């Protein structure tokens, strides 16, 4: 585990240094033009001292990760994935698609949409983020962490009943 964390911390450290050097708009320096004209000199004593401090901080982080366990830096993400298109599918308590996942030897994990009912040409694809078979109050409570109150057709009907 120490090697895995060390490699990760090394990568993060190098990435941050290069990113700040190549992208002055992300630095604390107000004058981007002067920084672009005067790139970071990694041989400079002050820069070497800053790098030493960063290395010390990274070593402290490594020790903390060893103490708390690998999951403190690399949390288990079983069942978590991000797909550019499927993450844009909105919620409805009356969904017309369901997202499933399948593994393929050629491309790995794939998201697939299964159609639950006929969909018109310009109809929005919607999935349920929660168990849509619950009562209206239970569904609303389950959606609190998503930051919205569902106003789908099913919720409107249940609210008026």
C-alpha cells in the first residue's frame, strides 16, 4: 500500500507543480504576464525550499494515510461511475428508462439504457434516482440529498389525491 500511495502523492505533487508553472491564471500571482515571462526556476534556493516543504507535507500525508488506512485517500467506489451522457438523465418517479451496467471484455464497464415504455421522438429520457414505488412523502424524503422536490406527473397526481 505504501508504494501505491507514494506513487499517487508523487504524481499529484508533480502535476500541481507543472500545472502552476504552465497555467499562471491558477496561481496567487496577480500579474499573469510577468509570470509567463519569468517561469518557475526549480533550481532556485527559495523554490527548492518550497519543494522541500511540499515534500514534507506529502510525507506527513503519507504517514496519515498509513495510520488511517488506504480508504482514507482511496475510498472504496464499488458501484460508482461517471458517464458523460447518462449522468445528464433527469429524475422522474415515473421513469421511461432504467440505467443498467454490464461488463465487456473489449471496453470494460458499460452503461446501458433499458426502455421501460414507449418514448415519443422529442420526449425526455428520465430515470428514477430512488425507489419510485414508495409513498409521496417517502419519495420526497429520499430526494432531499439531491437538492430538489420532484414535480413529475406521478408526484403531482399523488399530491392532489
